C-alpha cells in the first residue's frame, strides 16, 4: 500500500515501482494498492477503499509505505490498521520521520506520554504501533523510531533510483557538447525533485563566487518541479522564484533546467557532470536515492549532512558542505573539488565502493527474509 503519486512525481512511488520489480525477482508476488482520493472523495474515503481492496485480495502480508508528504499530510492513512484484516501481519516502512505530528498543536512532552502506551505514534498514527515489523531506511530514523516506540525497527536501506546505463558515458559527452561547454569547462549537476528543502536556491547563490574562479562553469538541474510534495501551483511559483534569483545574481545564462527526463538521460547527465551538489537544507543521507545514484555513477559529490549522520561523514565517499543553508559553505566545498583532481578521483572511487552495498537485489532479499520471519512469528 502506498500513496497516489506517479513515479515521475513522487520519490516514494518510484521506490515502490523499483521494489516491486526487485521483489518479483526473488519470488515475492506483489500487488500495489494505492491510497488515492477519487474526485470529490477525500482521504478518509480513499483509505477505506484501499482497505477494502486489500481485504478482497486476501494477502499473506500487508506492507504500507509511509511518508506524510505522499498522502498530502493527511492523518487518515495512519488509521489503516483499524480497517485492515487483523489476522494478516502488517509491515510499515517509514520513509520520512522526525518532523511532523497529527495534531500539530499537541506538545512534544504529551506526545511522548501517548507514545509510551504503544497505542499511537505522532507521525504514523496506528501504523508503527500496530505493525508486526517496522522498516527504516537509515540510522537516524532507526534511532528515533526506537526511542519513541520502544521497539527496534529493521534497517533496510534503499538503492540508487537511477542505474548506470550502458552507453551513458558516451551520451554524457554528447550532452556536454549540446550544452556548448568549452573544453575543460566545469559542469555542476543537481539531481532530484526540485523542492525548497533541497537547497537549490543556496546553490544558485553560490554560483557568482564559483564563476569568479571558473568563468565557464555551468549548472545542470536534472529534475522536475511538480511533485506529490510540491503541487503544480506551488511548483510554478518556486520555479519563478529561482529564475528571478538567478537573474539577480547574474547567472541565469549559466543554468540549464531539464525538467523530469527518462532515467537514461539522467544517467547521461550524471556522467556529463564533474561534480554533483546536493545541499539539502536538512542534510542528505542514505535515504536519498539521488545521492546513491550520483555515487554509483562515480561522480564526485558534495552534500550537506544531518547533524546525527555519522555514516556519510565517516565514509570518505562525499565532500561534506560544512553548513546547511549557507552559500559560502557551498563555495568552499565545491571550489576545493574543482581545483583538486586528485580529490575528485578519490571521491569517485570511494563513492562507487560505498554505493555498491546498496542494490535492489540486496534490498529485495532483505525484504523477503523479513516477510518470512514475520509470517513465521504470526504462525501463517
């Protein structure tokens, strides 16, 4: 069970498509069931309809993919356990966690008291308390889910959302020519759904300083603005805001925005780039398929990281941008990469090695094994 977003407009939906394909390869029969409002019907009706579909399917196990943005921050999907068959084990994957609550006005101390009863979770409603198993995709979420729920979730990482395609390196060289890049001109790339929390405005603000040392530098933005988390009116407004910022900074001619493109073209763009920059305002972690894709392509990558993320900091696979929401920090980190080919080569090698541990076959096998253990415990 998952949100209604299309894979080209929602990261979790894209993950669901890839996971379903990978599970099929390891012998798990998957039927996707979206929680999708229809016409005037809202999230309450959509949740009830999805639950009825599940009951008709009579599955061995139900797996809910949860991210509040995927359900447009409705609390109704958190009530799914009350509508699903109670004799069927429930598994929940938490994709976003640690910043949202329903209702929002309840103080954190009271939420902690409620969560100690193990009847309700401030972000997922009944999903985490009622699940036979909970999956998280990164260490930060594992720590927080354990602290709130008193249970140890399973850590199953995601995999790169774009594979390194055959012929992409050659296509990347053609892309550089199509962009009119002079020989040796540096190309920065940002990849992923464009959203205010991704820090692209700070990267644009950094371009004037970077171009003083590298006048031919260009920025390629690979990704669409409209998404499940940023509906079209908001996406248009944000795009206009970034365009205006680029004009004021005098770098509009240095930025190319592709919009959403097929994965083959994304792979070519990653091969074309000298450096990928992901200055997320909350920090990038291994729950980012875009980050893992960049590393898997062997592109030197500069990222902001969350305060509690030790994995990326210690990996040596990325260049850490020293501060979030800070264009000067981006200038320092990216500027060093652009002037140090040895560092770029080392990051490329370590990035590929780091990303090799994250693959869809491994992710699928870990899910299959968790399903088997969960069914065994349930006596199914």
